[in-house]
C-alpha cells in the first residue's frame, strides 16, 4: 500500500511543489514545526502541512525559507508561496459509505468529493485525508478528490434489490456544495438521482450554493424526503473569515435559510462547532438570527479535535486568536476529562461536565424561546420507487 502511494505521480508532484520550503526526513515520529503567528496563510484554514500519521517519511519545514516566501508574498512578488488547489480524479467504485455510529442519526452518506475547499480550521474530517496518503493540513483543502462517476454509481446502488430505502446524508466527510460544485455539478446530478428514486436525504452545508437545487428539494419535500441544514458557528465576520476562509459568509448562509424556507423546504441551522471560550457566548444571537431567517429547527455540536487536528487547531489559535488560546484549550479540556479530544460515543459531540451542561442549557433555553426546539423533521421512505431500467435486470 505504501509503495502504491509513493508511486502516485500526484503525490510526487505534491511533494515537489513544497521543495523550496521543506527538507526530506526519515524521522519516524515527526513533530510538526510551529510557524510564527505573524505569518498567517491568506485564504487557508490550516497553517501548515504536517505529515500524515501513516507515513514513514516526513517533510520538515525550512522556517527561514517560509518566512522569506511569506514576506515576498506580502510584497506581491511571489505568487507561488501558497499552495494552489488541485482537483484529482477519485476512482471510487461505490458512491455511498456506511457507518454504525450510535450517536449519528444516519447510517449512509454520500461524499461526491474528498477533501474540502472551505478549509475550515476545525474540521473533524481533516484526518480522513491521511488514509489517502495526504496531510490533514493544507492537503485537505488543496488536494480535492473528485468522484466523477458518483451519479452513475449512486443510481446503480439505489436500483439494487439489496438497497433498503433509508435517509442518506450529504455529506459525512466533505461539503457537497463546496465552490467547485458550481462548475462540476456532481452533487446536483446526485440529488437528481435521489429525486428520481424518491429516496430521502439530509443535507448539511456551509455554502449558499445549496439554494441552486431548490427545485429538486421541492420535489423531495412533496413526499417528505428532504431536510436541509446550514451550519453556523459564529456571527463575527473576522472569526468566520479566518476559521472558515472559503465558506459562504454568514449573511449568505442566513439568506440561504430564508430562500429554502420560503420554498417550503424543511430548513434548520446547526450551531457548530460551538467553541468554548471563543464562540459559545454567541449561541443566543445565532438562534435569533436563524429564527428570523425562517429556520424551523436547530441543533448544536461542540468542537472535537481527533488525531492531528489538535495541533492544526492550536496553530490557528496561535495565529488568529493568541489572547484567547489558553482559555479555549482549557475549556476544551474541561469538557473532555482533561484531554482535547474524547472519542467516546455519546459524549464526543457534546462533552461532559459543568461547562458542557452550561452550553446545553443555554442552547435549550434560547432554542425554546425562538421556537427552534422541535426535533429535525422525520423523513419518509414511503414514496421510494425503483424506476424500470436495465439496472434491475442486471441484478446489481
């Protein structure tokens, strides 16, 4: 497996692209370097590109070269100092993935892409890029794998006699409406398949592009087979700009909530992630804004930092919120029994202890005040159908 990844020309290009600023190393236990807070990467959530936890070889940062490149970039003379976003074909053989997590309200999900252009510094999906031989850091937001055959594969899977109609989430480890979707339209073609089969879907996104597919959502809503949620973690434009550098602005997301709600689509807001010591005080204001925009329900998720995400998020704090860093980290530790992450089902999404209870109580009080304490609408599989076609005859 390791040799296959090493032979991948895309991976060689990825390494070569950083060659002026990184040195190869065979250290078995790499320690990611800490960049100075004065050198933030413009338009990126991650500040560095640490080696994946499954890799035998590492690249060590040449801090002097990075500092020089950053100064040149500030002067507008070195456009190559920052990594460019690249889109790579994903030869996936299936469209749907499955999980058996007891604290997630769905078993099936569709990820038309792997990696995400939004570049959210806190994204729990970042470590999944390491399974592909990439980094959870900059690679996650600059090496986007595209499942070009996702619509055809999805049609085949829904047509199979073994498919049991159920809610499918869009998406589990990416954002199906990230910027490249405007051009590639993979997600829309997949939603067309769901609408054809009348299979229910639950959409969660940070991108206002979701309103483009309102016609398909209306078709699904007519049979109780769709819900859409916009994720909003802060109303502070500076926090949002640096934390979610390429996601839609909060104003655009709230307008998307309004557009979808007026079109008759069950639309909610996910307060997430709630970052103790940084954004938890905004929960009442976010819920009020969601209600004013027309949301019918809301939920929340507390920040979790699996694997190397701890270091990446700490780098973000050092760079963009140095005065709040200690408070945020200590609050997170108070939610996770002294650690920055707790992978246990049932507590990983909310935490436990005094501050976790306080966050939960704040959410419940204000959600009830604004009429957003109703559960997410139950989606129906009653209208599911398999259109007649060659897929059924082939017995897939």
